[in-house]
C-alpha cells in the first residue's frame, strides 16, 4: 500500500498516526510505501469503519515462495 493511500484512508497524516498509535514523523520516515505490518494494523483498525474502501490484502502482500525454499 502506498503511503498516500493510507493517509487518504485516514484523512490526514495526523489522523493516520493516531489510528496506528505512532508519531507523524514515523509516517514520514516510511517514504512511499507503508511497512507490511502497518498495513495489517491499519486494515484491522479501520475495517469496521471503512470495510469497502480498503484494498484487498493480496494486492499488498508479497508472493509466497515456492514450497521447499
């Protein structure tokens, strides 16, 4: 998920920081992409408020390695 998408979902950097319980500076340190664990946290905390506006996790998660690797 792009950082700009997460900010848009929350409404602002400040609101996103509050939802995740982190500082606004931490969000600015992400650069262009939300860290994977923060995507899950954001989905969990916003799912009840905005279920239809969240992108599917499969679009944000990296592919699984083939069995045996």
